[in-house]
């Protein structure tokens, strides 16, 4: 099942590499496939194939002669380009009425006040907004009503978490670009055409000057846009491997951007001829003002080397993997950057996979590493019985998809707290090289299970949402790029836990909601990142509902169904769906949440929703 899911990722996550694939296709394929030659399938027929079919044809099949003239990156790019289906027309420009009135107040970045400027409100990644910043109390939460909705174009996965500062909201999309909106009305100040934005965006100052910028990742590149105009200030590549990508928002701290680099190479070994694997995760530090590389540290010290051939005679390589899927965390006391890593893709397994790493913020030097799951070598071939590319023994795919949270307890002890896809939440000691302080199981765990994208803390309790999504099967669906879709199990997954930060003891748990009924693409799984304010915690679900819970006992304070059509302030067709990935953002009396996440069988959608008390 994991293999099927990851193919969906590849087919829906086309970025700048697909643009490169267009050039490869034009130079090596179009002269035949765009002609009327007999026995040559037209481009339309190629576009009916999935990514694995195209790669297989180029590597071992009928087009191997052409494939041998291409680099692995070129083969991958053209396969992405073709498997994305027919090229889509450029999205229609928003009507004039969608733009803010001429003479509107110019944006001025403020480092203080009501803001949510990155993945979190702080460099410790707590995902907690205090009372002054929230402008919203737990008593007012039940009165939250939709204020406006903004259509994101032809999105099927609303991936990019917005940033909010000084009355502006900034966010990206995979297809229609990056936007700056008025937080109160949703009118557009500017839009910038940058495709393939998966990460959350960060708003902040450019070094010591007065200029401010919007920072994010798209494909394999890091970007900085002028926060006032949307003009590109710089754009630099930060990843080297052809299957690498930027998934998480960078961390901005005192003029330095820290990016984690992830990869989709884990899916490619499902192709029997693929020589697995050569990607290594990394952390990159850039000068925020110029984009200049300050340092790069790989999560695996050793460069992948040929190891042995599998039974099918395909060359294997390793060590590999340990991708960084989440935003780094900054320790101001020790001047250390902490990152969480994913699993290994091939043998030999390393001690830095499924781990929390501590890096010197100035040099990138690895100071210490604490591994939470050892020997976790896994790739998508492990989901195919008898596949030769699965590293024996297969691991469990217990990646970390979320950042560690740095907290200081009332009695002075410091902790790094984090939940894992294994279903276990842990606290480790940042002042004792990651010594384990406590561990608590809160979920079953699995490739898309356990705790996924982010936990939150109010410095008293840790709030952990559980995915543990299950599937009933696969059904044909001609409207999808791959020709099928997954069917979630409406009776499996979900739940929210509050854990005592000092001991890890379960303070309360909120059972998953049972509201799916006859709704299609529905699951109670709670995969979305969690956010908190004083006395209330917010968690979104694959069932499309965003809910607020009381931090005292877990009772539901507020429940809003986003999986429906919405009139939008920019005039486009808007429809919500499943909630996954980026979590709610709360600032200045408003809450913003992207809705629509069509992966893993979820309901697709394309809206950014804004809520306020009584809709004011």
C-alpha cells in the first residue's frame, strides 16, 4: 500500500523538475512522438502512463536506447513531465475587484506584536501563540466564524502554511504562485509566479537592513521575495541530488536561513531496475540577505558507495536516506540547530537516521545525534512482495515528519520533545547529548501512521495528534492522474493526546470523531500539524473538520467542516477537503487554515480559510 501512496506523491508533486522535463522531451522525444510516424505512440498516449511506466520504458524497456543517452536526472524529469498528464492552461488572472484598493497602506515588517512568521511563532517550534499575539481567547473560540475564503487555483493539495505579520498574510501554492493578502479582507496586494511551492513560508528581515522578505523553498531551490512588492530578490539551488526537494519551511534566525533537504528517492526502488540509493539528507545555512551558502551538513557523513548487487543483478548503493522533512529548531543558549531525520533507504543503516541531530549553528558541525529507531532501512520496494530492491530485513519507515520542540520546564530543566511515526512521543535532554528523559506510546505507528507533521506545547503539556490512517482498498478513478484512488478506512485512525511535559504521563486523550457516514474519502486520522493558544488547542482531520479542544480535559470547544464549496474573495471556484500537513495559524484575533489535501485517499481541495470571532 505504501508503494501506491508514494506514486500518488510523485504524480501530484510535479515542480520545476517537470519544467526541465519539458526541455528533455523537446530535445530527445518530440521529433518522433509528436509526428505522425506509424507505430510510434503520440504524446497523448505517453501522458496516459504513470511515472513508473515511463521510467521503466527508459531504463529497461522499449526506449532504453534513448534512455541510455540521458542522465538519471533527465530520465526522472521527463517521466515527471509526462506522468503529470496534459499541460494545464495558466490560471485565469484574478478580477480587478480581488486586488486591494490603490493607495492601500504599505507593508512594514514588525518583529514584535501579533504575528506568526514561520512554521511556528518562535525558533523553538512550539506552535504556540500567546494571548497577546493570538488576540483570541478560549472563551471566544466557540464564536469563530468564517470571515473569507481564497481560492488557490487548480490545487489538489493545499500544502503551504501561511505566515502572518502586521496585517498581511503570505503563502505559496504549487501551481498559481506566491501571494500577499490583506489579513482582514483577503484582497491581493501582490502575486508572484513561482511554481512548485510545497513549504510553509517565512516572513522576516533581510539581515540588518530595513528591507523584509518572504522566504520559502520550491523544488530544489530557495527563494527570497521582496515582502512589499513580491519581486524575486534571489533564487539559489540548495539541493544536489536529482530526486531531492524542499518540503519544510526554513528557520530564519538573525540573518541566517536554515533549510532541511528531503527526497522522493524512497519511491523509485519500486522500479526493479532502479539502482538504489544515492540520496543523503542535508541541512543548508544561507545568508538571508544574499542567498550565499554558509555551510552544508549531510545527515549521513559517508558518501553512498556501491555495496552489492541484488539477486536480479542490479547494483545497490548505500548508505542513503535520512531526509530532513521538517523545519530546524534553534537553541539560543547553546547556539545549536536541531533537526529530525527520516529513515535509511538502503543498507547499511546509519546511526543518524530516525534521529535528532544537534549541529553547531555557525559551522554546521555535528555535535551529537540521538537515534530513536535503529536499523530502519526501508523503501517502497518493501511494499511489493518479492521485490529485489527492499533492503533485508525491511525497516518500519518510522520517519520524523515534525521538528523537535525546545522547552524549558518550570524547575529549569530543558527538553527537546518530539513525536514520531512510530506512535511514540519522546523527551530528550539537549544539555546531555540527547539522553532520553521519557517516552510515551500514543499511537500504533506505520508508514503514514503515528504522529505526522507537528505537535504543539504551551510549556505545560505536549499536544500530539495521531494519524494511523488505514485503507479499505483501491478503486478506479479516471479523473485522477494515476487512474485510481485510495479508499480510506473511516473506522481507523485519529485521536489527540495531552502529555505532561515533565513525566510524559497522559493527562487526557480525545477520541477521534465518528462523522464520516457516507462521505467519500473520509478518515478520522489527524495528520495535520497541531497549533495552540492559552487554554485551547487546534487539530485538523482527514475528515475535513478543524476542531478546537480545551487543554484542561480535551473536550471539543468548536468544530467546523471545511470539506465543502465556498464563495471566494478572489472569484475562483473554491472547495475545501481533507486537512493534512500545514496546520492552523493564529494571530491578531484571526485563524487561517489551508483546506484540501488529496494524498493518501484524502479529499482534494483548494482554499485558504480565514476565521474571526463572529466573522468580524
